[in-house]
């Protein structure tokens, strides 16, 4: 599967709206059978376009928590900080800016925001700004998005002449046979 057509984009858009929508309903909406939709979704998963199906839980309904957006600056090891923040249960989204800043969205306990952040971030030269969120909506959209697979060897775009290979259970995409050969030789 190299190129996505309009039908593929429609399937992805409908799944983005409701990942639990039955394939038969999606098929009716776009003029395909349920099994045909299922086959396409399976291929999306195999090539890594769909990584998982998830839910959007309003955690404020479950615990006495508040949504916060935190901007962190002054971190010397940005990737380590990003990983530590991302592995924290209360954190829902982590962003690294082009200039090396780390921002994240989390749900923190009402009484313990400062203590929680000090424990999470430490106090060694890291500054942070906390913004209390009033409304937080997540609206994933595929509008204006084009999917392009990237060559695992040279990072060029994989077009319809490209190749895919499964190596140790992982699917890799290549723009040409020589990139595939180089990658497999180095992998071996």
C-alpha cells in the first residue's frame, strides 16, 4: 500500500470521529462492504498509518483534578525530560518546540499542583509556567493532511514504486530496491 485514495481518507476520517464505528456502517457511508473496510483498516495497521485505537476520557469526571498546560524552560537534557514527563500518568500530551522547550498538558490534583511539578521537574535550573485550562477539547482531523511513507534508509518519500519489507516483525518502507538492500545489509 503506497498511495492512499479518497476512500482511504474517508475511512480514516470516519474512524477519527468514532473509532468504535462498525465497519459495516463505514462501508454504507462510503459505498463499500464491511469486509472491504476491514481489509483496508488491517492494511493501515500493517503499514503503521493506524497505530492503535483509543478513547478520549474526560478525567475530570473521574477524579478531583484540574487541567493544566505547563511550559518548561531551562532543561539541559530535553529528551530525558520529555521521556520522564511522557511516562507520568497524569500527562496526556507532551510537545517539544523547535527551540528546545518542553510543553505538556496534564490533569493535576487540585491541592498538589506545585508539589507535583517540583517532584516531576526537579528544581535544578528548570523553570516552568503553569496555565490553568478552562476548556480543553481534542479534535483530531485529517483535513488538509496527505499521508506519505518515509524511506527507512534515506528518509525520502516512498511513492508507488517503493517497497515494503517485514524485518523481525516490524514493517519498513523503502523508496527503492537499493535502499532496501542497504538497510537489510546493515540490519543483518
